[in-house]
């Protein structure tokens, strides 16, 4: 069985730059979406939080209504006891019994006053909580409108870009298979460590793309020879010559236009 031919350095650089062009295209699509997915998620979280607040307040309202009902029952019980003590006073045999019943009556009257005060306090709390619910519902309506608008924007962008992004992601995986693991690891590491995701850049006007540091002429000649992989000492990016970059860009533009 014939041994698989080891790709040349030039072939590796071309495959790597092709991958970079594909990945940069994916980055551009995701930049177009920008913060929209995050904004949509944040709005959904806010809406969920507001709904939970309404739910919590409603449970609190139920509790207050139960407490009012309990206090009303207590008032009725106290009224019944007052009637009972008043009837008993008609049949007392001495002043001590009369005074004792009188004290019981006064105690129940105080219980009624306290219960009525509590009921008024509970009703005031209910009104405040109902006002809070209305305020939250108003916020909720605004947030839902905003979410609808943002989702519409996102759906439109996804509709326009999702097909291309999926095809590019597949192409990216296909091109990764053409590159040896060690070189691919270096590419991924550099890409993750630089702001614009450019792990491999052409030399333009004597400097690495996006850099102001001049590359010595001897190094530029080595880069143009495509005989070994050279990295920029300042940025750590892999360097290629401008001619190779132009050829690969032209090739990949044809691929992109066919998607």
C-alpha cells in the first residue's frame, strides 16, 4: 500500500488560510447578529422574573384575603360571646359575677376593635399590592413588545444568514480534516487569543496584517519562499506572503458566491 504523501509547507499554509477565510466569514455573520441573541435572552429572563413577581404577589394577596376572612370569623365569635355574656348578666346573683362578665365583654370588644384594625391594615396592603401588580403588568407589556421587536429582527437575520452559516460550518470542519492536528491546535490557540480571530495573516507593506511592526527583509524572503511556517514575534500570528493570500482569497470568494 502506497504511503500517503506528506503535504508541503505551502500546501499546509494554503489549507490553513482557506480555513481562516471560512472562519472569518462565519465570524462576520455572527457579528451581523451582534448582541441580538443575548438581548433576546435577557428580555426573556426579565419577563420571566416579572411574571414570577406577579405570581408571588398574588400568593401574598391570597394570604391576606385568608387573614381577613379569619379576622371576620373572630369578630363574629366575639359578638356571639358578647351576646352570651350580656344574657348571663341578666341572671347573675352578685356584683362579682356581674363584674367578671363585664370584663369578659370588654375583652371581646377589644378583640373586635383589634380585628377591625387588622382588617383595615390588610385591605390597605391589598390595595398597595394590586397597584404593584398593575405597574408590573405595564412593564411586562413594554418588555413583551420589545421582545417581539427584537425577535423579529433576529428571525430576519437568521433567515438571511442561517443557511450560509451552516454550510460554512460544514466547510470549516471539512478543511480542518486537511490540516495536521498540531498545526490545527496552534491555529485554534492563536485564534482564541487574538481579538479579531485572525490566526494567519499576510505580510502587507512590510508588516503583518493589522500590525505596525516592520518585519525584517530576510524574514519576508523566508515567508515568500513558503518553505517553513513562520510566526510574527509580536502577535504570535502565522505569516504568509501577500501573493499566496490573494490567490486563496480569489479561490474562496468563488466558493462563498456558490453558497
